[in-house]
C-alpha cells in the first residue's frame, strides 16, 4: 500500500512539492512580516528618540553655568575639598594661584645649577637689549633695566611656562612709542610722556588680568596666527629702519614709523652729508676752514656708522657660529654684552665722543623707584590711553602665549592660558607701580633660555637678580656706551621676527590667511602700526563673515559596501541614490545671514539636478530631498522660516523634504515653531535610515 501511495504521489511531483513547501513559504512570509514589523517598530522608536529628547538647558541656565565657570573656574576643586581642614583648603587655593608652590617641592640642586647658568646667560642678553628697547620706546635707558626686574620676579611665582623670558620686547616698545607720541611728544615733554607710558602699562595689566579672570582669551584669538606673522615681519622692518637714527647718529629724524617717511628722513640726512663732503673737496684749496664747518653742520657722523656696523657684523657672526655648533649656544647670547663692553672701552680710551660719536651718558642706577604718584588717571587723554592699553595688552599676550606654547610643546607639557594672562596682568600692574613699562615674553631671549638648558622659571629670578646688581653697581660704567651699539643690538634681534618659511606655508595652506598676513605686513610698513593691526583684524573678520554668510553645502552618496554617506566631490566612488537627493549643511548655525543662501543652493540642486534611471532610458526628477543636519548646532527664526519656504517650494515641484539627525537645540526650536508637524513622519535618526525608508515605503509607513 505504501508503495502504491508513493507511486501515486512521488516526492518529485508538484502536488507533493506544494504540500511540503507550503508551510515553509507561510513561515518565510511570516518571518518577513515580523522583520518588517520589527523594522517599522524600530523606526518608530528611533523617531521618538529624535522627536522627544529632554528639554535643552535654558538660556538662563547656560548663562549661569558660564558665569560660574568664568568667575570660579576652580569651584569644583574647592567644593570637593570642603571636608578638608581649613589649612589644606588654603594650601590648595595658594597652589592654584602660585604654581611655584607645586613644582618647587621637587626642585633639586641639579635643576638649580642649570637654571643659574641659563639665568646668567639670559642676563647677558637682557641688559643690552633692555637698554636698547627703552630707547626704542623713547624712554630713558634705565627703564628697560627696571622692566627686567619686577615683572620677571612676579612671573616666576605665578606663571606656568618654564622657558619664557620676561622683559621688554621690540614690538611692544614700538607700539608704545608710535601710539603714545600722538598724545604727548616725548621730546618736548619727556616727563609727561613717561607718565603716560606708565599709565598705559597699568591699563594693559588690568586688561590682561581681566582676560584671564573672566576667561576672555578668545579676544586674543582675533589676532590670528597669520596676522601676527605678518605684523611681526612688518614691525621688524620698521624697527630696523628706526634704528638708522642711532646707527647713523642722525640728529633730526622723523617721528613717523612708515617706511617711506623713515627712508625719506634718512636720505635727506645722508644726502646732506654727501653733498657737504663733495663741496668740501671742491673748496679745499680756496677755503680750508669750510671743511670743518661742513663736517660740524652735517646731520650724521660716519664714525657712528662704522662702529655700529662693525659690532653688528660681530653679533651676527657669533649667532651664525652658535647655530652651526650647538655647544656654543652661549656665544650669540653674550655677543651683545661683549659688544657693549668693548665699544664702551673703545670710546672711553679714544674719547671718540669728542669727535662726533654719540653716547648714552648718564644712566640712573639703584633699585626700581616707586611710580605710583606718576600714574595720571585725570589726564584729559585718559580714554585714548586706555585704548592703547587694550591694543598693547592683546599684542603682548599673543606674543607671550605663542612663545610659551611653542616651547611647552617641545618639552611635552601644557601651559594654562588663563593663568598666563593673570600672571602677566599682575606683573604689569605691579610694574606700573615700580617704573616699568609693558613687559611680556621675548622670543629671542626665550630661545636663549631654552638653549641654555633652563629647567624652571628660576632662570627669570637669576636674571632679575643679575640686573639688580647691574643697576646698583655698574650703571656708571655705561656712561660712554655708544648709541650706535644699542641700535646694532636691536637690529641683530630682528631677523628672528621675520619667518619667511611660515609665510610661505600660510600661502600654501590658506589664501585668505595669507591675505590677512600681507595686509598686516603692508599696513605696518606703509601706514602705521595701528593701521597694520586694524587691517589684520578687519581681514580676519571678513574671512569669518564670508564663511558664515556663504556656508558650504554638499551632496552625499553612499560609499560602496558601507552604510557611510560622504561628499561625492571628495569621494568620487560614492554612489548617489537616484530618487533621493541628500544634502548636508557645513555651517554650524543656520541664521538670518546665511539661510537664504543655503535655501537657494538646495533648490538649485533639487530642480536642476536630474538622475538617469537604472536602464539609462529617460530621466526623472528627485522624489525626496534629505537634509542632513548633523553639523547644524543651532538655528534662529529666519533659519526656520527658510526651511518652511524650502519645504513649500519642494512640494510645489513634486518633492518632499526630510531631515536627519537634528541636534538638541535645533529639534527643540523646530518643535516650538510647529515645523515638525508639517514634515509629518519625515524625521530620521540617520541618513541611511532615511534612504532605506524612501526606497521601502512599507517601512516608512508607521
């Protein structure tokens, strides 16, 4: 019987196949339906994740948190230690304010030996440079030495950098002299000019300390790296041209800083002497006394030029040898001091000052005198002085923090920018009370400090003590120091401010940054220091505005074999999905300034962009535009209105709008504006989910 049944219904017969496979087909369909239901439920759940996040922080809460972090940055540390004894809490506060209390616990004799060597090397460079920079700032020479005493001592206990050498610098000295002389003439009333410089130093310190206390360091970033590079290069050339007055011992010299005025003044003086020499030869046989008259009436003396250039060549040669042989790092550091000593000795022995060589003459010695009574807060120009203080504060901070970070990265440690600002602010405030003008970190002296093997900020303390000894005992020996030597010392330090390699790198990487760089360079060179800074800041702001108003938008495609969607221009292998146009906004803020531009770009791509079907027969327009909002962190009313207008325009063209991955603040505002309800169910967690939902409408139908 069984054989007969098998013959009637063999296994290979269609009837037997249907009876066997029917349950499998039903099970398969059930599994597919279950998977579809799970996918639908999963999509619905993920959509709720997007649509129903927790309430974002309110504006008041954000402001309160910002103020707490700003005013009490160490609040959490203090609160965590409230169960400790009062003594330990005080120690924690003091260690936060004075980093020297932390690193001094591990200070050893070997470190002290290295710091003493570095400090003495630093002082040998600081003394001649300090005197020279004071003359550049149109102050008496001793003020450069004063500035090398109090600020370094304060920074040593409050600063976080180990390599920064604190004192006067060329760029800040030029800034002060070029801007304050427009308020008060340093030649007609040097005492009033000095008082305004000290008052400016006080304001600079107040602003620097405020930047650190209120965490306003972003203000320093308005001077971008490219702008600073261009500004430094232009300032270096201007400073070098200004030193022609000392190098040539020109009596009548322009107070302007632009290159045209300086070269014109130099040419008039040199031309006068050349013509005087020519005429003296012509009248040699007729009037011998005329030679002496022309020589005495000439505006410059060649002896100063010969003396200054000779020692300038010596300093530059020493620097070249020091770079070629790292063991001779001390040679370029002591070369300026050796030049000062030798030139002073030469002038003293030959009495060259009686033959036209200009000398410094008397330098007031002794410790820093108090200058509290010299600060002029009732001056009618106090507003302009405060503005100069802001500019000087920002430039000084920018230079110092850049120097500190560059050396910290080499040694592998971190410096606290806010603590640096507070330390420099307090040292300049104290400096204004003790006859110091604005001090900051010097790149050239910091490089010497680093090369000399400094371990900690104790090298600044050693340098300051050495300068104090010089002020107490050796200032009288500098009476016969020629002015031309100070000019040579300043000129020798300027090549380090011109970084041609960095300028070339800026040109290669970012043309807009290069524009800011050359804008600052030519502004300083052909206009003034203030114009150069203004040009740099203006170009930087224009760059920010251009990027904000015209943000990029990019079309996305799926990378083969992945679920990743990327820019099709950057990844040509990315595959576009024909019925869907995927667009991502590159800007972080969709606002009144850029919303219309973004909307027009999207409509242009949506209406003009067409995709061939899979057979290549005919064309069809997009059915859905997916807007990837993963980069968008915030949106305003104008941005929401443009999204609403974009949706209406797409609907009128037979397309729909979907958004993916809206950020916290964005989805919150879209819900408040009732834009979410108008989109319906076209809100997804990811681009891949939106594309799958479009290609499989059953999944999308929740």
